[in-house]
């Protein structure tokens, strides 16, 4: 391992961060230095508004088990998303469902996922949304998968 790799590992370990989490922190730092024209561009793929940073944090922290950080990121992302981006809002709501499940609130998480899918018009459901919804079902422990709400959600994702 080179000197930079050792320094990076030491920094990560001292901060208690995984590589994924360190990347999110660096992303947030870099996003603050972007030109205003890029930050204000909320509709194109080339813009990087603040809600995208929080969306990324939401996913990373949810899957890394940093549930309090995930909740903060989710609240920030949902508060900033424009109404024109309902599908992306729904993805963050699905992150919320996974966070609830990972926190032991399985019925609430399954219900939140179903409600989030129901609230989004069917023509906005795509493979990306279904992939995030599938991550919700993956968060359910095997011993809890006999719940009717789990089977219903899993069937809806496959449909």
C-alpha cells in the first residue's frame, strides 16, 4: 500500500467511516464548490442541485446502517425536491421505508413503501424505481418475510 493509501485508511478509520461514507462526505464538500449555474440546474442530468447530494447521502447512509444520518438526509432531500421530480422524491421515500425496516419498524416500512408507490402515477414507475423498491424488500429479515405486506410489495415490484 502506498503512502496515500495508508493516509486515507488512517483518516477513514479515525473518523469511523467506510470508503462509501468517505466518498459521500467528499461529494458534499465538492458540491459546495460547484458553479451556481450547475447548482441551479434542477431539471437536467447535468445539474447538481443540493437535493441530489442529499439523495445520495440518503441511499448511502440507509444501506450503511447509519440510520440517524439517513433520516436527516432524507428530510433535507424531500424538502428540496421540486414537484416536477416526483419519481426521485419517491425513491427517497423508498429509502425512508428501508431505513424504517432496518431500524426494526418492519410493518411501518412496508406500509410506507406501498404508500409511496401508490402515490406515484403508474406511468412514472420505471426500472430504476422498481430497483429501489426491491432494495426495500431486501432489507426485510428472512424471518419477517411471511408477512402479507411483504408478499404484496414483492409482487408489486415484479409486476
